[in-house]
C-alpha cells in the first residue's frame, strides 16, 4: 500500500530581475512510497533532492504536479494546512545544530509541537517528553540543557525526538547523518531503523552517500538535474545499475577491502549544466559518452526493466550488465 504518490512534480524558481527566466530545480518527478518502508533519493548536490522533500512537507508550494498523501492531494492548500495533516508529516534536518533554537532548552524544543497543536495538559506533556527522550536514547535529566551543551549526535537525537512528538506517519530525513562523525553516523542510522520497526514509520531518506542509502532504504530513485533517471529496489540498483549516471555513481563508492572485486571507475566529463538553462532532451546527454541525436532532442520515457526497476534512457539495452 502506498502512503505517498508524487506525480509529475515541478518546482521552478523565478530568477530575480528576469521575468521569463526560471531555475528548474525539480522538473517532472514521479514516484510512490510504500507504507512502512524507506524510499531513498540520491544524486549530486543541486539535483533537486531537498527541494522535492520540501514540497512534500509543503515548505515549498509546487509549480505544478500532485502529491497524494494517504489518498488526499496535499498540493491543495486547504488540505495541506489541516492540523491533522501537518501532524502526520515531519522532518529531520541535515544540520543538527542549525535546526535547534540556541536559546530553547531540550524540553522547550521537543514539546513545542505539542504546545502549537494544543495537545495534552502540562503533566501529560512532561510524561511525553520523558517517553520521547527515552525513545531516542537520551537521559530525561538532560531536559533543561541547551543545544550547545550536547554533541552532534545528541543534538540529532533531539531533532528526531521533536519530529516524533506528534506521532507522524511519514518522516523526511534530509541528509540526517552527513554532518556527524563516522562513528556516530552508525548509531543514528541504527536508531532510525529501530524506530521504524517499533513505530511503523515511513521514511523519505535523502542522501548523496550511496553506502548509507544501501544500508537504510528499500527502494531508491537516482536524480540528476531535477529529474529521476533510474528507480529500483535496493538489490536491483546496486547489483544491476543500468543508467550510465547510476553506474558512474556506484563505481565511485570507496572500499577498504583490497580483495573485493570492484567495477572499473567511470569518470564523467564536463560539469553539471545549470538548472537555469538545462540542456534539451535527456538532461545527462552533455556528460554521456553514448549520447545520440535522440538523446539531445527528446526527453527519455521510462522503460520497465522489471516490475520494480525502471530507467529513463534511450539506449538502456546496451547498458544492462
């Protein structure tokens, strides 16, 4: 069962001082998220991952397209602003320090959503605070401390506790471990997995780290310049990538195992085009060694490789490995 369906979603930002010029941050993205599973969005910086997430949580109003959450179209402002709908979708941000108010204690930060939504009495909120801190692995005696008194990993746990305060169904995780030490990253990832199993959460996991996505996600979509170029289950994507861009990303994953058989590293030529002036046809054709005239002229349509694997490429048959 799908909890979220994204259909032809677009976000075009108008360039200041240029009436008819737009940055096409997201340009026609479609995917579905299965309830209780983790869906990953990966790609280079600037490909539109975070913009997509911010449209789903309605920090941005989409230029066009639809976001269907549990059967309701939340691109409709009236539905998106319903208190019940706002409670169901929460977000954990990339920087655990910048996302916390420096002058608010842990107690104020975690309970703020309950105060805003007028949920519970003072005593019940206090009980809920202790439950949430215990849930994320923090001592409830830390409740009167401020963000600067914690480590990066502890601050991210506070951010997760705040996101869980309203019992959401969908949690958007925007690079939740990229700002943390490697030793702490695994602790936070294990915490997120245990919370998903215990609470039945659905995750939208955004990252540029393919190793982390491989560990966390059930299904993965690869984005390039505002569009999805390949989407598959975790096993299919990592064992049989088809799109040249996906193959290049996977070949760049570092490994410390000298005995592991590694694919030959694929080096992409040129720079990522500007989303303010994207190339015609396939957005990847300017960096693809296999581009032909049709790639330069027409946007590729999705080709179903299996029931859970599709690719957007005119020459996908020659890349199957």
